[in-house]
C-alpha cells in the first residue's frame, strides 16, 4: 500500500512546489533511469566489439563499432524479417477490413442487443492460446499448410480481430448521429456512408488499432514457433534461434535483438497515447 | 443499392449486409479459436499419442486428469509457480504502477520522456524481455555479477531463477499497470477535486475520497489482468530454459507434452483444459466489468 501513501504525498507537492517536490522529482527520475537501464545496456553492448562486450567487470567506455550489426546481417536474417513484415502487415490490413464493418454494425442501434456477440468475441481474446494449439497444428498438417506464412497471417488476423473491433467500436460511438442522418437524407447507401462519412471520422481509431495489431503480430512467438519451419519462420523465431546458437557473442545478439524490436518500438511510440485504450483490454502479447 | 434508412430502421438488404458484417468475424472466431479449444477438451479424455490414427485412440474418461494431479511430478510445482507469479506481479507491479500513474497524472516536468521510459518495456515481446534480462543475469558476462562480483547463476539456479524471471516480468508489467491506471485517472472529475480543495479537504482525504473511488473498478481489472497474464507467462520462461529446473509453469507443461518429444497429446490436453477452466472464470469476471463500464 506504499503506492497510495506516496502518491498522496505527490498530490500535496503539486501546489507547494518547493523543496520536497524537487526531491520527489529527482527520486522519480532516478527510478525512471533505473527502469530503462537494461535497455540502455543492451543498446550500448550492441555497439561494442565482442571482446569488449564480454569483459568482466563490464567496460562502459569501450570504443563503439558497428561490427555486431554487420555480423548479424551477414547471418542471413532477411527472409525472416520479410516474413514478419508480411505476416504483420497483411494480417493487420485484413483485421481492419473485417473489424471496421463489424464494429460499425455492433455500434448502430438495430443490433444493440448483439452486445452478447461482442461479449463472445472479446472472451476469445483472453483464452490462453496454448489451449487450442494442438488441434490447430494437426489441422494445418492435414491441409498441408505447415510452414506456410499464410497460415500465420490467418491466425494473426483472428487473434487480433476482437481487440480491433472493441477499439473501433468506442471510436464509432463518437460519430455524431446528425452526420449519419445527413447522409441518409442525401440518400447515401450503407457502404457509401461507411466509406465517405464514418471512415474519415474514425481514421485516428483505425490508425491506432492498426498499430496495436501490428505490435501484437510482430511479437507473437508461440504460434510462429510451432507452425513455421525453415521457409516461413518469422523474425522473433529467427532471433530465438540466433540467441541460442550465438549466445556467447553478446554484441551480435544485442544488435540482432535491437533490429528485430525496432519496428515495434517505432509503432509503439507512434501509438503511445492510444495504446492505453487497447491495453485496458488486457491484451499486449 | 438499397437505401440506408437511418439508424433506427434499415432496409432488408442493408439488414443482411449488417448481419454479415458481424457473422463473418464471429464464424472465423468459432472456427479457428473455439473449435480448436473444444478439440483440446475432447482430446483430454483420450490416450492419443499423436502418431497413430485418431480413431485408434481410446476413451479414458477422467484418467488423464487423475494422472495429472497424482502422478505427474511437475504439476503441483507448476501450479505453485503460477500462484507465486500471480501474487508477486500483482503485489509489486500494482502499487508501483499506481504510484507512477498518479505521478504522471500530475504532469510533472518532462513527464513525456518519463512516461515513455516506463512504457518502453510494454511494447517489447516477452521473449525479448527475457533476453534483455539475460544480459543482466548471466553468470559470467552479466551486468549484475560484473558490478557486484557475485557468482550466482540467476537464470540457472533453481533457488533464484523464478525470482529473477519475476523481476523481469514485473519490469514489464509495471508499465502496463501504469497505463491502465493512467487511463482511469483521466476519468477523475477535476471540478470535484477543486471543490474538495475549496472545502479545505487535505490532499490525503482528497485522494481517498475522490480519486481512489474512481480507481476502484480498475483495481479489479488489474487483478484479473494479472491473473490472465500470469497464466500466459509463457514466452518469458520459454526463452530462459524452456520452463524446466525451477521454472515450470502450467503453460510450459502443456507445450512440452503436446509439441515436445513426449507427444502425450491426451495428457497435455488435460493440462490445457485445466488452464482453460481457470482462465475462463477470470475472463468472465473481467468482461462483466468491462462491459458494464462500457454501457455507462
């Protein structure tokens, strides 16, 4: 319960800014710095040469080099990176195509009572995916889809649909009904209304849902591991293999980790404020 | 093309279009998520080994479940680890995350960078989080041993590895919880806070009487999220050592049994079903709250 008392202290400090506030700010900054230090250390190590990366005690001031990045890219990561881009981008597009109409249908009045459907869709998101893994594996094997990137694309689409529908629905709730009525008066059909009236208003929602779906699919490891082989392995699968085989070469492995996580970091920064909403669905994976 | 008759009544064709918009994603879910899950439940009553034809599998009733709880040594440790995982992530990450959220809500100077630094681990995959901490924990090359001179193998020694993994898990979860509370704090009525100030309420009272009640439903969401996350804490443990030697979790046992060398499908499915049962209780609680919030 220390959280509560400390935060109460902070409330006091806002208006009487002086000394205690400064101390608190400094403490907060130190904690923040400690928090990012593992990531900073990884970044620093990735720019060290292998001998410097392996010293004990650690050498903080060693000269910087791009050697680690060079040897990572020489190890042939491109096919897996392309697979990952493909799997996350295509599945994200599919999610939007399916989720936007569904969210619209769920948010307009005639189907209000379908909130049970929404309930069902959402519950799907929280199932431990391990639970369905084996039947999916067997199914994929039977239809000859193992080690096929399209299988992953389909699963990532289904995996991210509920959260996208949920997010988009709350954006759609903010579309003023006068706009819909105006479209109706002008004689616009359902599809036209969706395209010309609703879509522009929910554009920010579409963008943040897309970023979140991208992050989730990019990070996914379990399905990717079980359902892909050499041809369609994704970047995280490649990375775990790389860590296992090259684990002793720290600089190389740190460089690899950074390259593989760069897309989600960029997407994460772009979605930072909107992510709160997606996260409250409890679904970062 | 049928005309759109406003949001109260829509024409026959549009009604079908609207229905399809919902039915298609729902069917996809049923087919690719629920059917496999039900498949696991059914397999859990058989002795199928995954190699022969599924028709040869014998129906065993509850035998797999009996075996799991009585003669499978890693099961109870895994349950215990899952419970420890839940307790620690909840009790450590929750107060920390709440504290940080309140701090950020006050918009302290530079709070943007500050928020980003806590938010950073949230977007990273759990597998990567496991590896980042490997850099800290490694016995011979790790930063911790390098700075302190200790020779503990943090990830390898079963005395410490669960706790080491938990530090990494909390590291990520704190930012996550912070974001949840931050979203909740946005809902605190500013005028109410002002009024309390005018009435001369001290800050402590203001927090407990005005801010905390708004956060109350979030507390439950955070608890449920912690439960669900602890049941799914798979990737992190898997990259450390595939969930062995002190790091057994229910999810890793499932994976070891169905895709591992052993290939005891019925048995692994029983474990998966147990996981499903536990999580569905919490999923139901969580959704009740989320839906109720949504309807306000």
